[in-house]
C-alpha cells in the first residue's frame, strides 16, 4: 500500500450478493476483483479477472453448446473457483475459504496488514426485475449477472430483489472490524447492488451507525451519471435522483439516522455541497477520478481529512 504507514491495517468488507453458481462452480466476482487487485493479479484494462488470461475452457464449453455462453470463466480464473468450490463442499465457510485464497494474493505483498472479508457467509443473491411483454405478468426476474453481463444493463430495471438477505448474518469478523475501525469508508461503488447490499445484511447498518469511527463516503456519481457500471439505472429503479448529492442524502447523515458523517463529491459537483450540508453531512469537493495510484491515494487522503474536527 504505497504511502501508508507501517502500522496501517485495512479491512475490506466485500459484497457477495453478486455471487452465483455456474458450471458447478461458486463464483464470487467482487471478492475476486478485490483479491486480484490487491494482489496485483488483476487485468487492469478490463478491471476484472486475471491478467494474461486465456479462454480455452470457455471456447470448449461453447463448442459443446453448454449454456450460458454469455458468461465466460477464464482458464486461470477457474483455478480460484475450483479451490473455492472444493472447500465449500468440504464444509468450510466462505470466510474461511476467502482467508485461504488470500494467503496467496495478499500476504506476500501486505502481510497481515490487509484483510478481505465477505459481508456474509450465507447465500445472498441479487436479482433484477425487468419488463417482459411475453410473460403473463409483464415482467421477469433475472440474476444480477444476466442483467449486467448479458443484457449490459440496457434494459430498464423495475425492481431489485436481494434474495436471502433478510435471513443472512454478517460474516465472521465483519462487525468487530467496523466497531474497531479508526475510519470507515463507503467506496464509490454502486449504492444499490454493492454498498447497498452490504448495508442490507441485518446488523451491518446498525454497526456502522454505532461505530466510534468517522464514516466517510465517496460519490459514485460524477456530473450527472455514474463513472462505470449501472448506478444510474438502479438508482432510478429505487426512486433516487442520479446526482452526487442525492446519493449522499440516500445514505443519510448519522446524526439523523443514516450512516454518513462525511461525503466527498467530485470537483465538478461542488455546487451540490449546500444540499449535503443542509442534510447534516459534512461535504467537500475534490477530484474523484481514479486515473492513477497518486489520484487514488489523494482521494483516500481526502476521506481521512473529512472527519469531525478536521473538515
């Protein structure tokens, strides 16, 4: 972690509601993206999957006519899913599996200074309701991966359904990490199907509200749209205006029952600061585009600075 002091420890709580089973393998896209990124094994241009990836298995499956052909597993990436699936079937929890996988990717570079935790060991899956004029109800529900990968989020989302969330529990270590943190950061990830699903696990939102640490978020909306992904489509589906201020207000001020103490918006959204401050959220406008490591480090430093007493 360039620029971090030697005694800095970072815990990442990752969304697992994007997870699904394909070709008999348990795939955890968000866990793997964080793990590969921190372990310097990510394909930087794609932003997901392994670097120097090949696709022979995908090609062979297509030759057999095995569906779904629209979701491909890279040859190198398959090894991760095989290990995960074998461990799960042997009775290990997802948190234990993630810890084992992380020994390869995180420990050589970071030692014990970086920890990756699933939001829950329980099965939680995001599904999206979309219009379907051919069905009797006029709509159908697809797994989040189909909505994102096959449909490319080009079909309007009518509703987001997080199956299993209400009965799930936080993964081992998650609540302790939040309670013991010096700073909690809500990243500029999708507020509905990434950060929203983590906060939706019973107990996690309450832990964020109760922690003694400042809670600072970074806006995923720059200008009038998302930087990457489908935040615009999914915010619309839950009735939230697509703007930096509206997302911060959606999370809400901790002083008023929400989860935020501070909220960073991009410099081009500086005109929205009064709305946030009126809502009880300390706010500052800074560059929020992760163009390189230095820019990303500056964003992290801004989040550290935007705490009560340092604003």
